[in-house]
């Protein structure tokens, strides 16, 4: 996959994209990430990319022309078809694991980061962006961190990036649920023991315990996730046990709709 990012602050990306799993994915050629500085597409010798808002008010607005010229440099007219050009924006559809999977299926992505008060609306009106995505409902100073969140979530889904396909299989087994609790050595730490079943060597009992604890956590902390999770008949039995054990009210959360 190739990802192009347009931003006024390309240096914000260097840390997160040059460490750990993303670093290895780039070294292995599984993803190519190109950072473009919008300032390089400014029209004047001072390389101005922002201006005062028409109608007045606080803050600055990113000028349309440098962003448009940047997008045209990244994607020639002939290359545009089928390539998502995504503006990171509070107005976008919410980014979820489903959206990450959808984006991971494309050979190319273009991400555009706003800063200050945002980008001149005519970049959207001119049809230069195909998609707007938001990572959540809070005020940020720019679209750069959201772009990095999307890159992280998408790149780990690319073939070969996580190495062992077993972890992908497990991810899909726990599809839509929170993680079960994890433990590593020592078996007793500061007087706290690891749950016995995990030391039993009984793989079937371990799998049952993990599934139950994943369901317990999801029920207690994120019951909203249960509606969309893939639950087996056995899961539904375990859940009704947990509802009793924990004394919570499911309030029809498992019904469709
Ligand atoms: N944010 C809100 C309402 C009004 C403005 C903002 C806001 C960065 C350029 C956009 C924010 C959050 C998630 C991009 C927020 C995201 C941004 C994102 C983002 C500078 C203009 C701005 C109601 C959501 C609290 C600033 C709500 N995902 N404006 O943050 O780019 O992608």
C-alpha cells in the first residue's frame, strides 16, 4: 500500500512512523508513506498557506490553492479514479475498525490534514476530497494525530505486517469484544497470583475462561459493543450467567437495530 499525507507539519509524523511495527512494515516494503509539505505548494515567495477568515472571527483559515496544488501533485488527473482522498475532520464519519478494514483494502490512500480553524470549504466544494473521517468527538489542534491514528490502524492490517497470522485469527475470534486479561511471569507478583486455569495446560478450559472474561469486560465496560459483536449461542448463555453474577441490566442491548 502507498499512503500520501498532505500536512503543514510533516515533522510531526517522523516519530510515530519510524518506530516499532510501522517502521518494520516500511522497511519490508509493505507500506510506502510519503509526506508532503503543503507550504511547498504555496503561490507566493513568502510561501503563505493561511489567511484571515471572510466574515471575521478568530484564527486563520488554510488557503484552498496550496492544498489543491498539493493534491494535484500527489495524484495526477489519470491516477485519481478509485483512490480515496480523505480529509481528517470533525465532520467526517466516525473511524472504527470496520473503516480501518475498508481502507486497508485499497492500494493507495491520500490523507489531508487541516490545521488552525480548518481548510477553505471550496476544497470540498471543488470535489477534491472523496471522504471525510473523524477519529472522535474532541477538539484538536490539527488533523495530523488523526492521520497517524488511521495509518497505525490500517498498516497493522496489511498482509505480513503482524507476522504470525495466528494473531489475526484470534482477533477475528474476539471480533468486536474487548480483550481478556493478560498475564506473564512471575506466576505470583507482589502477592497477586495469576488465575489458576492459565497455568493448567488445559487449552480448552483456557479458551473458555478467556472468552468469558472478554464477555465480562465488554458487558461491564462497553455494553454498547455487544450489539455489534458476533456472539454464538454459547456466548449468549455465558452472557446471561454474567448478567446474573454481576447484577447488571442488559436493557435489550443484544437485540438487533
Ligand atoms: N479538528 C469539534 C467541534 C468543532 C471543532 C472541533 C475541532 C483541527 C482544523 C479541525 C478533531 C477531532 C477529531 C480530524 C471539534 C479531527 C479533528 C478529528 C480536527 C484544526 C479544523 C480541527 C464537536 C468534535 C468537539 C479543529 C467537536 N478526526 N476543530 O477539533 O481536525 O479527524
